[in-house]
């Protein structure tokens, strides 16, 4: 696969609101300007998403301004049980009022009300993530503070157009392997992210999407023999003929991959027959239709042979909303990867039981 690398700094959009240059970069080179967008203002989507994880648990935090809808989210996942809880307050017609920064390099983000607050503070050498929510799980509150050390010099940056609409685009940066420390307090327990054992990833995105889309995304951050190592993989979103967003990170250097395929196992869809009388519960049966079996082992393969992994799921952080005009079906599956990854110079990194996630998300919104 031929992939175009963006190497020069310039504006993201031209005077007609189209991407000037599609492809990938290893740093945030193109300048995003919300006022340069020529698509309908209700289509603009901006978000900052952080995931911080160690081998035993993880927390995910989101602040998003999707123009007609703002979303804030806190997730806590315990891989030992396994268990997860996500609470996501929404607000109508934020329309850029949250003033998410035009760059991931600087600028602070906060959102909340009397019941919760989420705050991302971007300092020169570190980032602070502060949050609390009075009713996170029923009447149980949650709070936490996490410190992420200065981002690595290289990251995954992608600028992707959509073939269906010339003013639609996806501009995204994933910063992996950020060393994390801090703690989360919930239900009388302390979840401590210890130095050298915990790492964060930032998913920073700005764009104009088409109404209906599906994407696949996978990520992992950790250490191999005490060297920072991780990856970003994904596809399905927009016109990816210019470049993939598949990239390895080893010792703070990025290594570009070709196409990676998510091989999700399938199973027959089940239903319940209602036969009988007097309150009979019916019997379970199967259809010929196949659906994803997210909790069975997956595999990942690549066209260049540089990313070959088995994936054993631990927990599916699933969410489904369907109110006709707005529909979302999300499966973020956390698990452990085993296999091999090959760096640009041919060095083979062997991976065993490496914590990460992989997801499939369908949106119509």
C-alpha cells in the first residue's frame, strides 16, 4: 500500500473548506481552524478522549462538542472481576461553546455542572486530568486525579477525506504510551495508577463526518523489557486510500504499518420463541443470520506481515442507542494481545498477554 506522508506545516482546509492534503503524519503539522469549515455547523464534531490503564483496571474520560449535542463521559473498568460502568451526561446544541482547543499541544478543556466536572489541564511538561461525579453509579460518587507525563515526540496523525462529501473530513491524533500516575476513588476503593505500570493514550479529534459510518479502532500502550511500546490500528472511516492510521510506537519512535484487518469471530444470532401457554417462557433458537461474537478470541492480520496478533477478550464495554434518526452501536472490547510486531528496521517485537482494546462502532448521527 502506497501511503502519503504529510511533512510540511500548513492550514488543514482550503478556502472552500476542503482538506488541502490527505495522508498521515508523525506530529500535528496541519493547523485546524473551526471557522474555516464550510459544511453545516451542526455536522462539526470535536472531542478529547483519554484512556489510562494498567494491567488491573482503567479509566476513560471524554469531553466532546458535537455541535447539536455535547457529551461528557467517565468510565471505570476493572479487569479483575471483570466489571465496567460508564456514565455520560449529554447537553443539547453546544455548537462550539465548549471552546475545545484547535491544537492538542496547548489549551485546557473543562466541562460540567453542579453534579460533575471533568477537566483536562495541559502544562508544558505534563497533563492533569481531574474529575468527579456525585452520582456515577446510582448514588455512588467517583473522583480522581491523573498525571500524564509530557507526550512522546512522535504520534499518529491522520487527515482523511470522505468521498461522499468534499467538505467532510476526519483530522485525528493518537498519542500513545504517556506515563501515568494518580488514583481514582470509587465505592470505598482506591484504584492507584502506579509509576512504570500505567500508561495513557489521547484520542484528539476534530472534523466533519458523514451521517452514517462504521469504524474499527485498536490501541495498546505499555512496556516491553522496560522500553515504552504500543500501537494504534484502525480503518473503515472515510477514504483511507491515502494512508492508514496503523502505527507502532517503540522507545518513543513511530513505525508506519500498512493495512491491518480485524478478524472478529461470528456466531448465529439467537432469538426466543414464544410458544406454549400459561406463562411459558419459550425456548431459545438460532437464525441463519450471523453477528459478531465479541467475547470469543479475535485475530489481527496485516498486508505487510508486520502486525500479527491473537486477542483474548476480557470485557465488552458495549452501548447501544436507537432513536431512529440517531443510532449508535458501540463495542469497545478490552483484552490481551499475543503475537508479533515488526519495526521499520525489521526488528521483531514479541508480545504476550499485552493489555489493550479493540472496538467496532457504528454511528448514524
